[in-house]
C-alpha cells in the first residue's frame, strides 16, 4: 500500500475496503474464460490486485462476463448477478458482450449485454490479454474512488426497464422480481 | 475387408448405393426405413458406436438429408490396411484407419418426418432432439422431442436455409431498447 493512500483510508474506509477486496465469481461463459486460469494463478497472480475467485455468487462482488452470451446463458447471468450482494461490479470481457462481436448476426446470441444487466466497464478485444484485466481492475479502483461505479444502484433504480428487457428475450421469468417493479427508489 | 463388407451389403440389401471414397470411409445411400435395417445389421456386425446424426438442408432439391455416422472401437474389425485380423493393432494407428460408415437418406422438405433410431442406438436421443429443434424434423417414436438448446420459439427452425438470421436479429434483438433510452 502506498503511503499517500493512508489519508484515503481514514476518509472513506468503506471505499478502500471495496477497492482492495474484489471477489470474482467463477462464471465461465464463452471462450474468454481461458484467460482466467493464468490470471488467477502464478503466472499473472491476480491476488496482487486483491482479486480472488470464489465459487458462489453470494460471496462475490466482481462479475466478469467472459465471452459471447447465448440466450440460455443470459438467464444464468441474471440469476447470478441478482444473487450477488451490494456493492457489486460487472465487467464485460471481450468484444462479444459489448456488441455481439463476431456473433453479431446470430439467431441465439445476445448482442448488447447492457440492455439486460448494468455493466460498470468493458474490456474490448478478442481476446483481451490477461494484462487487460489488471488495467480494468485498476480503472475500476479509480471509478470506485470517484464514486462512479454505481451500476448496481442503477439496476435498483431502473429495475423495471431491465426486467422488461429480460422478459422480452427470455419470456416469463420464473423467479420473483428482485426489487419493486414500480421502479421507485425503495 | 472393406470390399467384402461392400459386397455383403449389396447382396443383402437391394436398392442402395455404396461408395468407397477412401480406404477408411464407406458411404451408403438408402431410402426410408431401410436405414434402420442397415443400422441393425451393422450393429450386429460389431459396428456398435453411433458417432453422430447430422442433417443437411438441400433447399434447391427440396429435401433434407439425414446422415448417420457409425464406427467401432473394436480393433479386430477395423480394416487397417494390409494388416491381418489377429495382428496386434497400434491403438493410435487404429484411430486413423478406423472404418467410418456413413449412412445417408433423403426426406422431403414439405413433410419432414423420419423414424427414430433409438431402438437401435440409444444415444440417438440427444442428436434427434437437436435436429428436431434446429431443423424441425419430427422423429416418430421419439419419447420426448422437447427443446435441447434453444430458449425461444422460432417461426422457422433456425438451421434451415430459408431462415434469415440477419432479418431475425434486426427484428428481434435490435428492437430491444437500451435502458438509458427508455427513460426519455
């Protein structure tokens, strides 16, 4: 830890805690997941940045969506995202979640993931290098510091619209709404 | 050995065409329920591994083509070049020289129906379910033709040649608005 960070620790200990303990959920979708094992193990060692993978969504607050999202995967992604405790950060990894990538004209692949769940940031590329994950993580630190990583608040506030979009693709969802469907600030 | 099998098949089954494009491949074209009889016959011969059921949409000829690929892991029936049957088979060479038998049949596009191969090969179930949802072919006698991969209903099954993916994406995925735009 940097000495000049000490002031920040006293000013906003919560933020600093969130910054340096990002627990990434193991969620493998698409081809990008092949970049994750070297990232979390000895070669690149994500623990230097405080990123540790965990097994269940209820223990995680960082969600890396690593690749193309089929309609069936979208259902799992929404369920996983809704189970994660606040504050949570979602990062789209690779060009496919951004705009479909090479699956832009596929009959069963979601083109823009941020229509269905809120995303804090994107890592472009096909595939991005493992270093790109660390660039994203350090950028996420900046966003948390500045109070801009508020996608999960956005999700709560605009839940009605997100749910509408989700149901347009998946049909009637078989779990109850996470927040009030009125879309109010409750 | 491959020619012996070819002759035997030709003598038993009438009205089939057999091609041998290369040493490890035998292509049989047959009509209708004859396919199941041939599958049964070859299974008794020892070719007990159904590797794949596939489908091709020949839209210009107005037909679907179903393709069954069967093979065997037993070394003593694989026709490995000039090797004698009782000679020990190198497993790695055996993979390369294993005989793949490809059965092809055509069914009309207007009435896409065929008979299920589950009584002969049980693992045909998943393949037939996949073909049912992607090509819309009904397999008579299949116990559960429910969706396997797809979550949505499509007007035209998406692997048919007349399914326009770009139009579908434009009409469906692109029509869903961004949440920021919905606010306004």
